């Protein structure tokens, strides 16, 4: 896809080492993306419950995330690889996605039915995916290989910060006396949820615009632009590029796909069932209309906010240790620690003791959101970064899609329809993912496409 002619650059401009402030500025937009994602993590299951959904409907109602990711991310990646514009290859997609996302965040609390909320979620996730996929390629484009770990783990930092603030916002509003915990609208959704989504809409567009204005992309050379123009365009070319990329996919990427199968299936279970688990194990209730359930929703915000606090605290230390003992070992240790802590979570019946699984999950989440991209970045060609990052993100959404289709039956027939068993099951899968990291061997060769 070619948006507009770009200025001629006669030689490729190599990626230059950036200072820490510049890396922070270029990744700030990820804060807005993850603030939106954090709102979904904590609030969609309660919103569906307030609107009358049953527990075994929750996986299907969350189908939007994996389906939009599966469809949109590789397509946007391929399109951004072929986009030329004075604004860059990736930044136009950041802004388009952020506008869609912000509108949906403002609309979500007004949902009057389960299927209205699900429909808005589909559009919201489409906007998030349009923005997020090129962001991975943006970091790889902009930074030299020796800064990839720092760049991607900076995104982990903003992932932690964004989701933390999204999760803590309702509790902060209640603690400040601005909104009552029991104040609800006619659709039974608490006013704290309205406020959190409104704030998210502003944060999403604001942070993306800052990154777009503060960071210029590495310009394409005149020969690169001419090569893009000479290639056939249209939808067929986009899908042809995706198919070709699958054919030459690096071995490391295939093995990362196996790791992703287990850890992302597990994370989707966690996000869907953590509120239901805490309602039962901490507040001894399964009634969505009870005050205990509302308290469990707030506690979910605290837990999710807590593990994301850990994420942004450990992101830069993980980047340091990844340089010292390799990203592979860091990912192995992080997943094993996080999985074991998640297994222990349903066995805890006092809120204060949840700090232990919060720490473990935060370390694992920081590694999931940054380390695999740092491991892969050096083995894919620069001209096809968008496509390969999109395919890697497909490895995230395929397990989520599998979970939405299969977990209903696992939950009902294997786990006894008990949300605490669902969380234990998720922890076991993350431990397995950790052991799967051992299968990954270092590959210093870059694939040619």
C-alpha cells in the first residue's frame, strides 16, 4: 500500500543508537494502547456479568481479541511494510487505530445488552490491533540490534504502567470520594467503570499523538521506495507477502510459537476468570449482583494493577540481565516463576497474601511482553519486519482463539465449573511454556525474502 510519495533519500539511513529519553518518547504510545487493554482485562467479564452473561459464555464473548488480532495484525504489518509517506511507514496506523480505540472506550459503558458490549469490543480490539502491530516493527526499524532488548522491554515498562493505572483508576476514584462503589447506572454497570473508560479514551489518543509528534521514523532510501512502487499492489499482494513470509519463517520463530501456544492460552483464561475466582475464594460469592462481587471486581483491579506495577519495575532489570545471561534464560526463569505463583493464587483466602502471585505474574508478564521480540528481531529482514511481527502476534491470538472455542468444555467437564480450578490450570500451562523455551536454539542467520 502506498499512501503518498515520500521525500527522496538516496541512501538508506542506518538505525542509530538512541538515548534513553528518545526510547521513552518513541514508546510512550504503548502506554495508551495498554491502558485500553488493561480496561478490557479487568472490566469486560464484570460488564458481561452485569448485563446477564453466564460464566461459560465468557470465553465466546471475548472472541473479539483473538479474531481481530488474527485477521488484522499480519495484514497491517504487510501494509505498513509497503507504505511510504512523509509521516512514515508505521505512524499513520498508530493514529488511525488510536482514534477508533478512543471512540469505543467512550461508548463501551453505555452498552445496554451483552451483544452490544461484544460488538463494541470487536471494534475496540480492531483499533488496538491496528495501532499495536506496527509498534513492534517501529522499534525494530528505529533501533540497532544492540538496543532491541531495551526497546522492547521499554514497551514492557509501559505495558505495566498503562495496565496498572487502568486497573487502579476505579479504586482511586472511590478512595478519593469522587464516586461510590455501589453507584450504578440503569444497565447495572458501576459509574466507576464509566469514569475509567472515559479516562482511557483520553489517554489512548493523547499518548499515541505524543509519540507520533516526538519521534520521526527512519526514512526509506529512494531505491527502497522505487522497489515498493515497482511491486504489484492490491489485496492479493498483501496476502501473497504473508504466505511467502510463512514459507521462510525462522526456526526460532516456529519454536516461539509453541511457547506462545501455552502461555497465551493461559493468560486468556486468567483474564476471563480472575474476577470469578476472587469472588469465590476471597468473598465467598458467585452472585454478580452482590456487593462481594463488586468488591472482587475492585480487587481484580488491584491484583492486575499490582502485577503490572511489578512489570514496569522489573522491565529494565530484565533488559540488563538479558544482556548478561541471554534473553532465553530470562524468559525461562520468568515463565516458571510466574506459572508456579499463579497455581498458588486460588489457595489464598486473604487479600494481603496475594502479593506473592502478583510478583510472580508481574515478572512473567514483563518477559512475555518484551523478551520474545528481542530474541526474534535479529533474525528477520528489515524490509519485512511488519509482516514477521504480525505473524508473531498471530501466535498470540491463535491460542486465544483456541481457548474461546475449547475452554468452555474444559471448564465444564474437566475443571468442574470452578473458576479457581481455571486459574490453577492456567498456571500449569505457563509452567509448561517455560519448559518449551528450552527447545529454542540461537539462530544468528537472518532469513531472506
